[in-house]
C-alpha cells in the first residue's frame, strides 16, 4: 500500500471497514481518517473518480487486489470489493454537542453495550428519531467497526458519538447541567409513555445481560419500562431503544398535550 508520509498502525491496532455503502459513505464524508484503501482489481480505476480525488487529499493511493486478498485482509467474503483500514474514530466532545439549539434534546447514554449489531442499530434509530447524540464509555463498550457502520446504515457518520472515560461521571455532569436522567429497567413502575420527553433528557440504556449499572440507576430521576403483552422481557436493547426513541419523537411531534 502506498501512502505519503506517516506510519501505519501495527497489525493488532488495525480497524477495517468493508462493503460498498460503508466505504463510499466514509470516504465522501471525509471525517474518519483512512489509513489504507484496497479495491477489487475487477473495479475500474475510473469508476469512482470522486473517491480517488478525496483519497489523494489524504495522501492515499488505492491498491487494487484480488478478491481472495481482500478476504484475507478483512476475514470475510462480504467486502463487496472495497476495504478500508481506518484511523481512530472521530468521537465528538460533550462540549461540542451540549448545549445545542434543539429545544428538548435527547441524549442516549449507552452503559456497556457490547454487541456490535445492537450498537449500530441503536445509532440508526437514534439518528432517524431525533436524538442529539449518543454517549458511550471507554470500558466494556463495543468499538465502532465495520459491523457497527453497516448496522447503523451509515448513521454513525451523521450522528455525534461522544466517548467518555466514565459514564457515571458523565451522567452526574449532565444532571448538573439540568438534563433529566431516565433509565430503562425491567422492574420500573412507570411505562415509557408516562415519562415526559418534552425537556432535555439523558436516556440510559444498559448492558445486554446486566442492564443499567446500579450506581447509574440510583442517580437517575426516573426509570421506565416497555410494557409487553407476553409478560416477559422479549425485547433486546436495540429494539427497546427504538421503541423509547419513537415515544420521545411522538411526544414532541404528535402529542398535543402540554
């Protein structure tokens, strides 16, 4: 791979993103730095002239290789002829997303979401249903990788993601800034529609197996649940996030009650 200046990350630090739509989105957005670019040798070098121009601004020249070589690099046949090795993901800072111009912003705080597909699906729902940002911790949290990008349908490039060292400390700061904290909990007394989202809200979603950390729950102003006809917990965290995000959107856009 040819690159002007700089050093490649070592092998264990490599972060690959593959697939036509994720690769095109990342290059065209231009916010997540690309370290290496590989295209299938069946693609014409003139097929995506805008991509080549964008890559050249980063000092990167695409390398054209066989499909087998692409599979070896990323470990899957689902590369669709396009593969990128990424630099660090461009997380936003909290100060960049709050305060903002939205009247009643909704911030998602993800407490140790470890499944990449859940993480990506939550980001996709958050972007489509009006969340202002998604906040994640550094420990025991799925990283932004190709599976997350694909599951989010590219939304990871459009919705601010904030990474913090400690979700509990971040929640305390949000509360001090006048943001109401609502946690999801199976034993909550309130149904989700009994909580008001017509105010600045930090919605806390917990780990797939353990739920929201006890210290975070104790800090919250309210907790809510999604009543289900089966009487058992049959929604995973991504489905629950989508349901609550829709309720927030409904209250702000359809509900005429004050």
